[in-house]
């Protein structure tokens, strides 16, 4: 679907796992796929060699910064710690006003239901503003996720950072 809509896939660059399959699917439909992989993972020979472009990074943090710079938004598919790390870093950067990109969960089969409830609970408890909670878009299909991302407007409320008083 991403390839058919001329949406470039930017991801972690591995040939394994769910994202390796996403990369293969996009490539099989003539899509553009850019991977960003730290050198220590390239040394483990998990790099996807068939990508449109494979970028080496020095560290995991540099990898996330590079993926952020190359992307217009982020979609988290079901995953583990690495997915959560990337998701929450993008959300935090958005909350701090460092970007205005849409961030979404593809909630296949209710995989992210407990996380969605936890994020709502954090807002109800006052640990984040509702506008910031609403930054996390959720859909159970790629069509719904992409439609929300296309219509997204970043919140304009500041977090807790106040202007210095003169």
C-alpha cells in the first residue's frame, strides 16, 4: 500500500522481522525503501542488502535522529522494546515542539489496546495534557492510519516550558 501511494519507507534497515517483511513488500511493488542501521548491527550481517538506500549510523540514537530527519511521520506496527523506544522518542520530541509530524499506531488485532489505555490513563491522571495524548493516532487498518496522518495538525499548546520572565 505504501509503495502504491508513492510513500517512501524509512526504517531500521534489517532484513529480519516484521519490518524486513514490510521492506520486502514495498520493494516488490516498486517502492522506495531507506534503511538506517548502526554499524554494530551491520557487523551481525542482518542488514537488508536489497534496499533503495542503506545508511550506516554510529549509534542507536544517531539512527533515530536520521530516521526522523528522513521521514514525514511515523507508524508503529506491533513490536517490542525497539518499537516502543522509537515510538516514545518521536512522541516526546513532538510534545516538546521539536517536530510537528504525525505519529500513529497500527493497532492490528487490538495489539496496542493496553498501551492506548495506559496513555489515556496518564492523561486522566494529569501526567500529560489531552492535546498531547491526542498526538498518538490509532487505527486498525493502514487506510485509517494514513487518513488520520494526512489530516493531522500538531497541537499548539506548550508542555510545561514557560517563557523566561524579564
